[in-house]
């Protein structure tokens, strides 16, 4: 770079740029600018302030407690609908179940002593037990004998559990706003909870009919009762604290959480085992129960919002910034994408040197500026209208 180039670069550091407003009489760009403005305004008002309530401070750290009481069954929120009972088991040796592949054998060496049966009930003793003249049998095991029954009733034994009701009390609190509420109606009527059931007309009655809970989740109670399943109860609190507390209401949704489409899968449904132990003549026995049923999971989410000047200012400022971006976009269209973009650029960008004898706009009379020119001279320095 030559000396002249370096000199020009250094001098340009002391240049000052000021805005020059040019009114372009171009309907296409004018319409585009108004459309952009209206779109930004609609987004700011409709989405940011109305839908997302951008003028509010929010609290999503909801504190919640859930108390459940099951009427018609045990005091837990699991409803047993079917079961397999294996009574009078004791520690002894007996044949393994024929449904266990690892226990199938034809001779004693197929049952190594001390080896646990894979997916079975005990430890192999080294003997292969056969029934009658069969050539194949099952390994003898040391376990709780007799082994658990594999077949379950075709029809649910506790199908009437559909008529049970459950009491679900949910209390919530938003600590930022010190706001608390519960899903139970505040009333002095002691008989209210004894006679009401949850419905769209009774949002603050926490008594739910189990059959309806399952049907609201899109399933049939009797179909689920055989294999069991898991139902999710979602309680959502979306509270606008700029409104009265009575406007903050719980919203319920229900869904099945286990894989209902895998009915023939080994992992379908919901079940667990438990045993009851006792002694008879000094010998320990147990009754093994495999329980099938429907588990209900209660999940609580929520948020609360209240007017706050800080988020309001932030969102208004963001909207004004978007307005500026809209003007920049229209400038790009006008100065670089229009057919007469060179003409517009020439009118918008102008270099003025104080040492030049460039005349300012306006006519003169006898060497003096006329009255009209004097009135508009200052405006024309900053404002220029371009008609095309």
C-alpha cells in the first residue's frame, strides 16, 4: 500500500457518519415494510404477550404432595385383579417345572449337581426325574417345593375391583409467589366427599372411579385385569396469578404407561410376587402369591406466572429490535435487489467535505436565498424525497 493509501486510511479514522433519511416513493418496498411491521407486531402481541405471557415472571419449581386412599381394597395405590397362589411350600427336593428349558433332561449328567437352573426355581441335585416310561424328564432341584404354578385363571379373580374408588389429594405450592392450593373443595359440608365423584362438573372432588380412570386412558378395565398394567394420572397446574385464585384449577390427563401393544410379550402387564411364612410342627412353610394388577402413578407438574416489569421491558425491547431488523431487511431490498438500486444508493449515501464549495439545495434571489428555501433548508439537510 502506497503512501497515499496509508494517508487516506488514517484520515478515514476521523470521518463521522450521520444518518440521512431518504423517503422512497416505491409502493412495493412500502407495502413490504408495512407487512414486516405488522408481522412483527402480531408476533409480539399475539405470541409473546398473549400466548406466552411475556409480561409475567414465572415459577416452575412447584412443590407438591399426593395422598391416596383406596376404597374397596388395600390402603395402597395398587389394585390387585388376578393372582396365582402356590400354597404350603417348604425347603425340599422336587422336580423343576417342565416349562423351564434349562431343566429338561434325558439322563442324570444333564443335571450337574450344584448348578443353578437358569430362570428356574432352585439348584440342581444331579438327578434327572422322569414320569412313567418317558425318555425325557426334568432335573431334580433343591428349592421351595412344590414349585410355583405356571398357569393363571383365564378370567380375573378380582374383576369387581373396577367398582372401587380412590381418593387422590394433591396439594401444591409455588414458593416464589408464596401461593398454595389443593384439589379438594373448601367446604364445611362433611358429606361432600362421601357423595361426590370427579367429573367435568366436579373438578374439586378427588374421588375417582377406577373403571373410569382406565377408560379415560383409552383401555378396558376387564382386559387389563388379567395381565395387569400401569396407568398414569397427570395433574397439571397452570396458574395465572394476575387473576383471582379461583381461576387456578387442576387439569387432569390419563394415559397407559406400559406397552399395551405387547400383550403376548413376556414383559407385558404388571405383576410381582410376595410370600406369607408360617411354621407347622417346627417346619417352615410359605404360601407364594404372584399378584397381577393395575398400578396407578400420579404425576404433578405446573407453573405460575405474575406480572413483572422486568420481563415486560425485555420483551418490548426485543420487539423494537425486531422492528429495526425489519427496516434493515427493507433497506437491503431497496438498495441491492431493486432494478434501480444504484439510483437509490446514490441518493442514500453522500460524501460531504467542508472544504468543497458544494451548494445546498434551494433557489436564490439577487444573491440571497428566498423565503421558501430558508424555511426548508434545515429539513432538506436531513430529509430527501426520491420519487421514481
